[in-house]
């Protein structure tokens, strides 16, 4: 989805050829998984971070192109909303002090981006949803004027055949509707990539799915939308609803949504790509000149452009990725569960917990996905999103258990063991996982801090909009200290 798109309206011939090319790519991918050599010698990690720009009134600032022009960093790009930007960190190993390298890179880039934003009287803020966002901010006019976003909007709204309804029931209830996919721009995340071998992919993906609810419980940071207090991680519900191309008739028939947790454990990465082709019609039927069969026959690594583009329009919370670097193909699990923020070190603590935990789980004598049903993992996912750090989750041999106790007594030791297997330096391991430990013991993550701060401001006489603005001002100041959120006070 990062590629440039210049095509105008799509024809029936475009769609017919694209469908044929996607299936041809899928056939070639199946052959490659059997016989081709994938890059597995030094598995790398990657990180993408979506960020928000807010003005002096603590409202979204529609100035991403101006900031990016001033920043002039090819690793920082536009995102869907004019108030969004995205940073793609350089891939690296996490062994030894790799997380420290990430931290320095992120802090340096974000500091420069914030300096550019300040020249335009704005600030950079990493947060799951900007709490001062209102429906007037999420309109088509505030979508970045890039052809890929405009085409995606046109195709999704045409498939929907009407407005996108939004109905989220949490601590409060929000009912709204949108005539574009612009509300999706409210959802900003940090995405961790883990390169794995074809043989190991299924185990890593299954493990990532199994712990997604725990990730949300510990890392939630999106409790407010359009002035309402909803879920601890409202971003999950909003992203699902703001991109739902199914009219009601299709929902009633059981047609799968494009933002999808999935429906089963897998035995191969091929299962996921095959499901994408079988279940989801093309949104952007753009064909590449390469014939993947000819490329494979010439001993080249096929780009599989159509299959990759199609995969980029199916929004799994743990997405399979095929990519080619220096003519060597590789596979990645893209973990899309976590929100942006609150601080760089908080995000890296979330990443260390995720990477360490999945690494240890894939080595288990009895894999977690053999004792946790897929439906239980999905239920945990939504409980973690709704209730955050106070969620009660189901875990095998433990039954229903507080998320905090599950992490402290059972999962954190596994994360420590997993980071040791990844050769992470002990001081880095202890610092990052110590943040997860302290967050659980104190019961404070980004979502609880936002809720408590707004509650205190309202109790002192502020209106909800005024309380949200003041809370965001404090947040915008405190994230730059890089002090983890569990240490923040509400004053």
C-alpha cells in the first residue's frame, strides 16, 4: 500500500486481468514456499510509527505536507489524514543493544519532526486517537491529496454503497456516520515487523494472535473519540467500522470484514494469502508488468506485486508480509495491534514484551494455540481492547484471570526468556520489561492516565471539551520527556 498510484477509474478489463494476475502470483508463491530459498540467516525486525500533528488549540493540524517538506527525510511519509505522518525505522537486529538503537533513532527523528511542526505552530504527538478529534476533522477534504488514498476511498465507499456507520458502546456510547473513510485517519499505531522463515511462520503468527488481547490490555492508549469515553483501545472498534465495505445485506450473509482478526489457527503462511484471494474482492486492481512465472523460471525473486497489493488492502491485526530485498525474498509477521505512544520507551517496552513473548511461545512443549481455542483468542482481543489493563481474560489452565496477574505471574517470565533467546542485552531487557511490570503493578497505561486526567479536570469544573484539550496539552509535553507513562501524575 506504500506504492504510488496514478490510475484513474478502473475498468472491467482491469479487474479481470488483476484477478488473473493475483491467482498467478498465488500459484508462484506456493511453488516458492516448497523450493525457493528465503532470507532467514539473520532475521531482522522493523518498526513503523504513525503520528499526529496538533495545533496550539490542541486540535488536529492539517499540515503534514508542509512538515514533511521541511523535514526532508525519506523515511517519514504522509498518511491518510492531513494531520498524520508515518516514520519507517531502518530494519535491524534486536540482539545486544538493538532496542537502544531503535530508541535513539526514534527519539532523534521525532525530535526533528517536532521541530518542523513547531515552525508551523504545531506539535507532534504519538497517541492512538487524538482525543480532541471531532467529526468536522474527519472529512474527505482532510484526507491527504494522494491518489492512493483517494482511490482507496472511492473504491471502499462504492463497495459499501452508502455511508459508513459508526456505533461504539463503551463507558459511553457513540453513534455517527461518515461519507468517506476519513475517520480511519484517527487510528494511529506502532507496527512491529518480525522476519521469520517459511517453516516457522505459522507458529509465530499463531503465537501473535494468541497474545493480541494481552498486548491491548497492557498497551491501550485510545479511550476517547469525538468527545466520548468509549473503549480503552477505541482504535480497534473505529478501524473495523470505518473501513467496513460490507452493506448490511453482506453482513447478514456472513461475508468477512476487511479488518479481520481471522477465524482459525494456521499451518502455513500460504493459508493467509489464499484466504485473502478467496474471500476478498480487489479494491485497487493495478497490474504490474512482471510475469511471476517468467521471473521464477529465470531464477529471479518474483515481486508478486498484485498479491502484495491485494494483501495490503486486507487489514489483519497480524498481517503476513512477503517482500524482496536485494533479490532475496523474505517473510514477516506485521503486528498491527498496538497504538502509538505514549512515549518512545513505552512503545519499545510494548515491542520487547511482544517479541520476547512470541519467541518463547513458539518453543513451548505444548504450543499455546493447541490449548487456547481461536474463538477464545478473539474474545480476549476484544476484551483487552474494551477494558484495557482492567480486563479479565481467559488463559488455558488458569481460566478467567485478571490481565495484570496473567502478565506478572505467567507471561512476563516467558518474555524474559524469549528476549534471552534473541540475545538482547540483559540491561536492555530488564529496563524495558521492567516498564511492563511496573505498569501492571500500578494499573496505569496510556488509556488509564488519559481517563484519570480528564476525570480530575472535569471534577474541577472543566467541560469535557476543555478537559480533553488540557489533557492533550499535558500529554504533548510529557511524552517528550521519555519517562514511561506509569510514572506520570494527573496534575
